């Protein structure tokens, strides 16, 4: 599950950098992505966090595994909180925009959204790496 979340976030980071987009293109792209992902991704993220925490507690007798999975969960929670309190408030604003008359501060909000996206990408990637590492080490 964490690979699905981290992969989707990474794909957005690689393929959807908005820095060179015109306002209408950015608005159209963002509104489409928000419509398609704004419910599914947070639900998958929550499910992934719960699975990681469950796995940690199932391994509580194996101190190393338990601790690494808890740390991975912290990174996943940070990614989710960044989305909830960083990206999603901006998403709500972007959904009100008309692509033919963007607000004067559209670039500022675009850049702020991208900053939060980079934070959550980095955090989710670290969580994924920790889970993969401890899974490989355990076997």
C-alpha cells in the first residue's frame, strides 16, 4: 500500500511540476487532478498508515522491526498531515478559480502548493524506504 501512495505522489512530482505552465493550463490540470484524487488518495493514505501501525504492533516483540515501522508511520503521518493542512486548503481555493481569469496571486499559491507537495513526497519516500528496508532485513 505504501508503494502505491509513494508512487502516486512521486509520479505527480516527476510529471506534473507546474512551474512552466500558464495559468489556464495549471488551473485546468489541478482541478482535474483534485477531482480525481482528492478523496481516493487520503483514504489510501489513512489505510496505509493503519496497516503500517498494525504491522508495527504485530511485531512489538521484535524491537528493531517495531521501532522502524513506528518511525515509518511517523513519516507517513507527516505526509498525510502535510496534505491535509498544506495542499488541501490550497486545493479548495484552486477549485473556485476560473481558468480564463486567474487571481493575481495564482503563482504564489501554485508555488506554496508545490512546496507542500515536495515535503509530502520526501516524507512518503522515507516511509516507503524504511518499510522496504525492514522487510528485507527481516527475511
